[in-house]
């Protein structure tokens, strides 16, 4: 997700993307409460929670941040 307020990206995993976005925009998530509104800019689907969590963790490294921004760029989404 991207904050429309400050342009920053948020990475997380969920089993229901629509509900998670709604929760973030309703202010139910402390880490993004002051960065609302947010929009979904990219998502991936995984076979297991473990795989999703590993991908999320990789995105939160310096190298993974580069990969994440490139994925968004490749999908013609302004970072």
C-alpha cells in the first residue's frame, strides 16, 4: 500500500486484501494511522503463510526495498 498523504510504502501480508486495506484506512492499524488514506499499489498471492511472511521480510531489507520499488515501477505505478 502507498500513503496518499506522504507517498511512503507499507508492506504486509493478509488473507484478505480488501479487508486489510479497509482496516488501514479506518485507522485500525497503528503503523499507518497517521499516513491515511492508503491505496493498494501491488499485491502477490502465495500458497502458504510462511511464503508470504518470507516475502514480506525480504521487502523490508535494503535490497528488498529496491526490488519492491522496481516491481511497483514495472507495473507503471508511481512510487
